[in-house]
C-alpha cells in the first residue's frame, strides 16, 4: 500500500506565480534554436531579417526583464496530480488563480482577460484556464502556457466526415494555415489533434504544444504526418511575419486519437513563434 | 526592397503617395495608440459630432496594447496587435485624415479601397517583438479612455521605429507579393 504525500496548495500558487514570470520573459531554448536554424535556412532576405529581430527581441526581453510580447496571454495551466498526493491548505483552483494574479502583477505582465460582451477587464488575468489530470505517483507536475490572442484566433476545430480521410484532414490543416496568413505571427507551431471528440481534440491539440520542438513523436504514423505537413506548410510562402519566405512553420505536432465510427474531428491550435511555456514538478 | 525612408508625423498626402509596398520605413515623432475598444469609441464620438482624443489629420495610429511599464521604463513590451479587428472602424478614421496605420496581419478589401481613396498607408511592425519595439518608444502618456487599461489611447513619442509598408495607396500588397515570390505549391 502506497503512502500519501501532502502538498500545500500555497506551494502550487508560488510555483504558478514564478512560472508565469519565467514563461513571459524567457523564450524556451528549443524555440531559440529553431529560430536560429530557420534564419540559416531562410531564402528570403526580409525573412532572415525578421528572424534576426525575433532572436534579438528574445535577448532584450531576458536582459531587460521585459515580456517577449506585449500579449502576455491568457494563463493556460496544465496540471498532473499524482493519485498519491493529498492537496491541503485550500482550494486548488483558487491557489492557481492566486499564482496567476501574483505572477502577472509582480512581473509587469499585461492582463488580457475580459468579459465577452462588456469587454471590461477582470484586472488580474484570471480566471486561469486549468486542465487537470489524475496520474500515477506522488508528484504534482505543472505547466504554465501563456497563450496570446492573435494565434488563438486563427485556430480551428473541424468535424469532418470520415469519407474525406487523410487527404481531407491534410486539406483542413492547410486551409487553416493559408487562411491565417500573416495574422498568427509566423513562423508558427501547429498543434494538431486528429480524432477524439469535439472538446477532446481541442484540448489535445493544445497539449501537444507542451512538446519540445526537437522531440520525435513516439507514434510513427503521427511522426510521418508531422514531417509531411511541415514540408507542405513551408511551401505556402507566407514566411516570417507573413512578409514572404520559406519559414512559415517551425514544427507540426500531431496526436492521433480513436474517434466515434461516425466522426473525424480535427483540431488545429495555432501557436505563434513566441511559444512560451515553463514547467515544474512539486 | 529599397533604402530606409524616414517619416515624421503628422504626414502629408505627398509623404504617403510616394511609399510602395515593400519599402522599409523608420518613423520618428508623435503617434497614437488604439485597439478595437478605443476605435469603437472614437467612431461613436465622430458620429455624434464630437472631437476625437487626438487630431486625425496626418495622424499615425499604432494598434497596440502595451504591457505595464516596469520601474524606470516609460512603457512595457509594445508590439503590434492583429489589425483586422480594426477594419470595421479604419475607413471612418481615414476619411478624417488618418494617414498611416501600424499593425500586423491582413486588411479587408474595404480598408484597402479606403486607403487608395483617402491616401493612407498600412505599415507592419514585426509581431511578437514587443521588447525590441519598446526601445523605440521614448515617451508614453495615456490621453483618453484610461478605464480601458492596456486598450487606452496613448500618445507615444517614438524614434526610428522600423516598419514595412504592406499596403500602399496604389494597390500594392506586400503580403501578397512576398508570398507569391516564395510559394512552391
């Protein structure tokens, strides 16, 4: 029989606050490397200039403790709670929101959450968007993903007919990138989920964005699709900042999920080049 | 692509007519900020016969909602927001003399037609380079709608803000031209 480990929710609040700041100020190393490689490969002079500016921007952000982008995002929190963990000291969701509140205030991050009709800002970037899983073990793993509005607005969920098959899925993904053009701040990263249900596909697509850009998909079928889609997307010519070029996309992530015999859902979550996420284990 | 062209607002009709899609420009001087919420209010004010929060004749507007200034800074990160959300309001402002819009992303046909008709240009800043752009901003002051927070209208004094001409008054479109030059499918 395994013992239960106690984790204070105040420790989760502290960690969320810290990760909000780190995520918005420091571009992940894998993204920096992908931009550097893209700059070396990019055929367009303007495209190369844009990529150089983005790398310079990341350096300035880190040196001056300025956000990488003024859109410091809504705070998306993925949390895996070990089933041998006992959370004490308060409400988990409230602790996460408290962490967001503090992290956004203390690091001078923009608060972008508002009422859908009045557009009145909630003032502290809450409520956070929280995706919780119960997993084996006695640890708590947290990911903070600040998600900007520009790329999120270009994302799509399709509920396709199974008859369209792989070709139809590819077309839906290509159409999404083509329609978005310069709007989502290319070079983008595409988080794609094929299968599942309406909501499962959307959340799974977002969760793929937690992967490292240099990671290889353990599902060989998905890995092939990732490679093919990346090549096709980069033939579109949209390029860095949409000004034309060979680097429209840095990476495609694909997850394949069993779905209903009647269904073929496809979710495409667009991520801008400021692909910010930080994680911690408690 | 051309040499750098320097622009200092307020801009004249002649200043913008000479610009071509693909030109690189550096803007120095006074510009104003506004996103959708501020645009809605400005257009409502104009419809009621009121005075807009800044003179529109020759004006340059920057679609930005900056992050809060850290201690000792005039502004936080300040890159462009996606421009199509202002498409519904932009022609009204151009009719009143707005000469340039700074943002990122595509404009609709109505906005492009209004640009040709009223002689106004659309300039793109690099999206997601907010920390870099902040270095060009020397002064920032909220002049209207402070309750909108990041969406309030600010007067900015900028120096050598690097931008690309995307849509000129002659129908040129850098997004289309750039893409056509590099499309391989």
